[in-house]
C-alpha cells in the first residue's frame, strides 16, 4: 500500500512538472527578468510610500505642536484673567462695603 502511494505521488509530481514546462507563458530567463522588474517596482513603490508617510507624519507632528502652543497660550490668557479677577475681588474686599456702595451711586 505504501509503495502504491509513493508511486502515485511521483506520477503526480512528474505530471505537474511536465504541465508546468508545457504551459509556462515565458522562458525561464524571461520569467526571472519579469520577477526582477516586478520586485524593483515593488521596492520603488514602498520607498515612495515611505516618503509620503514620513511627510505626513512630519505634518501631523507640526500640527500637533501648533495646537499645543495654542492651548498653552489660551491657558496662559485664562490664567491672567483669573488672576485679574482674584486681584479685583481681593481689592474690593479690602476696600470694604463703602467702596461697593459708592460704585452704585
């Protein structure tokens, strides 16, 4: 039984190799050349994609830096407003009710 399986396997292998030789669209040299060209095209495409991704990453990083700076500026402005309001409140408290009443009049 085992020898029958080996015989069938070898027969199938030989038939596959023969079919490959008969139906191959190009000669071996042409096929290798085609594979080489396609590999070069793929390598070039990957390099171009890498350059595009690197450029995109740089743009995103720059945008994030700009947004961070805008956030810091807004935070500092708000801090100054709060400090001014606190100082005004402290001044009004220290001046007492007389200064508040004089403003109403």
